[in-house]
C-alpha cells in the first residue's frame, strides 16, 4: 500500500506545482509535442518499421549456430568485433533505428562485445555521415570523426566484453545448448540476398538530401531504387521462400494504387507494404514466427522511444528551437576547448536526439556561434550513437548496469578524443 500511495502523492504534487502558464514551460511542452510529431512522421514508418522486420527476420532465419560462430562470446575477438563494426558501417541509421537490429543479433546469441560494437557503429560510423561531415565541417573533422568512431566501436566492445566476460561465458554456455553449428541454417547466399535487399530498402528509403551532386542524384531517384529493391525482395520470397505469387501480386497492386492516389506521401504505401508482408507471413505456418518476433520488438521498443523523444524535446527542444534548457547556456558552456566544455558537449550529445545526418548542420551552427573544435568532435562522437530514448530501450535489453557502463564509456571516450583533438589544433 505504501508504494501506490507514494506514487499517487508524487503524481499529484507534480500536477499541482506544474508551472503551467510560464512561457518557457509552455513552449517546451509544445516543442516536445512537435518533436514527437516530427519523429512519428519521419522515422517510425520509414526507419523503425523496416528495422523491426529485419530484426524479426534475424531472430527467425539466421541460425543461432551461425551467430555464435561469428559473433558469439567464444568467437575470436578480432573476427567478432571486426564483423560487428563493419556491419554497422553499412547502415545509415540513427541511434533509435539501430536498436531493433541490435536487439535481434543480441537475442540470437551475439556476444556482448560484438553486439555493443554493432550498436555504436551503426549510427556513428556510417559512410553517409562521414562524407557529409567532411564536406560541411572540413576534411580534418571528417577524418577525425571516422578514426575516432571506428576505434570507439572496437575499444568499447572489447571493454564491455572484458568487464562482463564471466557472465558472457555463462550466457554462451546456455545459448549453445541444443544448437549445432548448422542448426536451422539456410544457404548463405540466400540469406545474404534476403537481408541485403531489406537493408537496401531501409537505407534508400531514408536517403537524405545533401549538397554533393551524385548524392542528390541518388536522392532524387531513391523511391525508384526502393521500389526496385522491393520488387526484387518479392521475387526472392516467391522463388526461394515459396510465398504465393497471387498474394504478393495483390499487395503490389495495392501499393501501386496507393502511390498513384497519394503521390506526395510515399511513406503511406511504404507502411502498407510492411504491413502486407507481415499479414502474408502470419498466415503461413513456416513464417508466422517472423511476424511474431517483429511484433515483440515493436512492443518493447516503440513506446519507450516515443516517450524518450518527448522528454528530449521537453528538455532541449528541436534543432533551432528551445526547450526548458536555454540554447544560450549550451553555447556558453561549450564555447572553448577546455576539458569542462568537452565533457558538457559529450553529455549533452548523449542526451540529445539526432536523426541521421542532422548532427552535422547542428554542429556547424554551434561552431559558427563559437563552439570549439574539441567539443564539436565530442558531440559528433557521442551524439549520433546515444540519446535519451536510445538509453531507455538499451536498458530493457541489457539491464541498468550494462547500459550505464556503455553510456559512460561513450561519454568518457568522446570527452578524451575531443579534448586531445581540440588542444592539438
């Protein structure tokens, strides 16, 4: 009885003393709503839906034996960490979109170190982000970000493995029981094509605009490329998964009609395509688990992400807008290359939410307002890989202790790298 009563009293006191009518507070609430609204429109459908489908497919179609062999706790560390970090570089995803994929490989038996290397490398090292950083902020900043992020993924993954090596050994023994090295393996070429097409759809559907001419050419054709990849995925499902051609043809016809009726809203046919795939899968006994696993990831991750985005917007607002924390405080706090400024930049970057590539213009604006190069690099190394919503979800997968250790490692290493870089220059 004591806990429910304390909770009720606490909620009442918060509501009673809430500073409604205060201009900054009211504006912060609006910013939180606007950021959550923007996130729902721009990221849930195009980023998270395909990520949930990929994560669910990982949990079903990739054998546990294969994951244990290449990424498991007993796999050679150079192989496991190298494969995980390289896999992450192929994704152009934000700190939230990578979470279902991270959960998928970790649930399937990947070692903690390899899973953490993948978790960091996905949003931090992707090639798009490095190229845009070099283009906007200068070649030396792009090189520093690339080198720092690659080393981060390997070092943080290795440290997490060493800190929890005994626990990981017990987990490996439990995961290995009952699974041979080839258990449930499908042909490697088939799996590469299957996951390659789905990851391609995820990447090109979220291809962002940039100033580079060839980059913009791909941007203008991204929906044609995405549609071609979707057709190829459908043919693969018919050819090798024995999905009924009539069902997929009907789904394709619905998507074409939706695209013609809603030419300015490609995300709606995209959502229909994801839902249609799962509807077909759930009616096939051999593929029903794919839909079930994808739904499990969605239930676990999406509510926490939306709540985290809301509170991030409440505290820090959207880019160019203010939340409860005045932007002048941020600019003043990171206006030089001192150690304190670099620490603050790392911590703020870890709490803020950046969608893919938006960290570059934000850092560019902060540098124009006087931000030092060291804090700028610290923000680039900590910001894309962490965020408040990202932390909330990682905690449900790894637990509180491992999440705190991981977040502290990112902040500490970002601070050290930024401080050395800023004072070197």
